[in-house]
C-alpha cells in the first residue's frame, strides 16, 4: 500500500495509512496496473513523483473547462504551458453533467473527454478533481440541485446518497478510464471529495470515514 499516497489540502504528502483525513488521492497503483502492456507508469516513490521511471516535478495550473468556452480550450492550455506548466488541474461539476437525474451530458461545451484530448496533444498531464462534492466556488459545490428532493444526507456514507454517487461515478469513471496515463492518456492523478477536513470528521465519525474509503475504492 505504500505506493499509494494522498495530498492534503495544505499540500503535504501523507502515506496511505493516514489517507482518510486527506483529500487528494493519487491513484498511482491503479494507473500503473497496465504498465506491462503500455510501458507507461506514474507512481510515487521516496516522496517523488516518478513518470516512466524518471523523477518528474509536477508544475500544475488550475483551469476549469466548465468555465472556459470549448473554442478557447487549446489557447488557454497553450498559455499555461508557455508559463512553464507541465500539468493542469480541473474540477468535474456533477451538476454540469447531470442537470436532471439520469440524463448525462458530456457533449459540446461539456465534452470532458475532448478537454483531455486537447491537454494530451499538448503533452500536459491532468490532475482530475472528480468530486462528487468539489466546492470550486460553484453552485452547491457541484452537487445537482435535484438531489435536494431526495431523502439524503450529503457527503457522508448514507445509503441513498451513496446510491446516487455510485450511479454518477459509474458513468464518469467509465469515461475517464481510457484516459488514465497507464492506458495512454494524460490523467495521472485523481482527487476524491474536496476540503473534507473542514466538513467531515473521519477520525471520530465512522460514516465519514467509510464515505471517503468508499470513494477511494470506487476510483
């Protein structure tokens, strides 16, 4: 398990044995499962990111495809690259892709995969911030408004909420999988939840702990 690490909200690296209080999970082991088939790997070793056997410094900028018109994606990514960035981080707003329950939209301006492809063509790594709650100064932290009509308790392991998360991530993660670095794509890391340390309590609340562990298991 020492090959898996997570990054806390204050950007400190922490081993997996204390993963639960953290927010950003580096899916290094998952991303390198098909290493033998592709010859590509991205792992954490001795507190360094190692890409294809070489230590790499990740210089990331934040850019949200949901806030930039698709026609400008390439231009904006090129600008970040010209500033010396070799990676970009982006949120995936749940309510942007499932405005009404069960109707997923990943087309046109919401074409996350095209955004991945654009970053990949430019040689940029992608750090994916997949929620389900993302904050991002976005309405309801990215959670869909229709969820309020359900009998749910959000952001903890509550069966009705988890069932909705599982359906959404079942769709989202299926789309993301071909774009993992080990499969030839640009996605080298994935964050689950966001700023959970200021909301939940994984040390004292077993449902909060189970919630984060469930998200990690899904990812």
